[in-house]
C-alpha cells in the first residue's frame, strides 16, 4: 500500500510546485509560528530579517520621552516567490515585482528553483532592485535547500510528528518530481560475503534484474561489519550469458573497454563458480574498487543494503575523487 503524501504529485507545472511550497510554509506556520520564522530565516542565511512573531516588551523608554508600561511590536513583512523548475528567472521579470512593497518594513523576493544565482549575480540583481524600491532583499534558494532546512528541523524536533511528516513528504515529493537528486552523493552499501573476491577482482556488483534500488553513484561492498570496498559506478547493464558470450543492454551510464572486459571475464568466472546469474541480472560496473574500512560499530550487520549520503558522512558540500573518499572513510564509523 502506498502512503499518502500531503503534496500533490500529479502535475509538474510550476504553479503546482509553488502551491506545494506555500502549503508547506503554511503548515509549518500553523504548527508553530516561532519554528516557521526560524525555518525561513535559516533559508535566508540566518539573517533574522523575517519577523512574523510579535515582540513583547515592558518598561520601554525612548530618549527621555517617557517610559511606556507595555510595548507590542509586529513588523510588516512581504515575501514574493518566483518559482522555476530548473532554470533562473529573467532578471527583467524579477524587477517588475519591485513595486509590490509599498509601506512594508521587510521586503523579500525569493527565487526558488533547481538552479541558483551566483553570489555576484545576486548582488547585481539586488542593486538593480534597490534603484526601483529601497531595502529589497533578493535570495536564490534551491528545492534541496528547502529539504535541508526541513531535515534540520526534524533533527531539532524529532518527536514533532507534523514536522517529521512535512520533511519526509516534501523530500519524497521533490525526488518524485525530479526537482533534485541525491544520486551524485549516494553510496549503496550491499552485503557481499560470498561474492567479495569476484567483486574485488572485476570491480562490479550483480543483483537480480527486478530488484529495486534508489539511484546512486557509488557502490560499497560490505562484509564482516564494514564497507571494505567502494567504487564509482560508471555503467549499469542488464546482462545475460549465452554460449560464453555476454549480451548486455545499457540501463545507465556509458561502457568502455575496461568495463566490457571486466564484465565479460567476471560474468564467466561467476558462473563457473556456481552463481546462478546467467539470465535476469543487473551489473553495476566500476573501473576500479578501492580498499576502505567504513566500519559499523553497533551490534548486528545490515540487511541486504543501506544508503549513505556521503556529503553528510564526510561533512563536505562537494565530494572529492573516489580514492580520497575511500581513504577518508577508513577514519569514520557508523551505527
């Protein structure tokens, strides 16, 4: 049974995406205005320019002009959102929005897309906006930034069921609509006790063709409670062995002579060793598997597979070359 998702997934139109973002923001606000305010300011770089919760003060003075007993202040704020699926909006169109901020204290234009403006572009656009209307702030964020902010909230409030569901549903929604992908950063650790020698010698991993998997760039060979080998997947193929010749269909990536040679020799070797994989199997092909020791420190092993976002594991926004990843994982453990 498929779990219902809060966010509408039947259309990829930009107005549907915008509606889902507004739904997310409104649900966060209804759940807790203070948390919602912190979430938005986090997206904007923790600049604390977005204030929707009133400030309550007592005994407030102003330059010798008397002290009031109580003071409640709520600043006016307006955010204009421009959504693009995977591109940057035309700057002239963005400038047309600058006349929407009359008598507003905090003026924010928010561009949301899979693509973001550079720091120099942001500065230039903001200068043009401020020639039209003073004190406008322009921000460019991605769908992945929003999910990252939600995950930070989920870690802070793990027992808040609404925040947890909003995070999980919006993450699933973005992936299903291909608004961003974890694939470039994801390692799938797979259990390979008996096949480890084949995996190491031929730099591949094989699975039944009908076994589902989340798209991932890296494969990790796990046995004896540790990921012992890691490789960057160059191609995924559906393959069969007919008269000692390998027939394959490329599912993902590109083949080269190294991959073809390893597939041909490794497939024949695996069958001779008794592996029943002549038909209906998928091969994940790497040019090389690198030794590592990414060790699990809690009891018991893993069942079948486990996914890791290597950015989180290595605490990097971008990943180094595969050899450096393998070396870095030797000094890290997991539970």
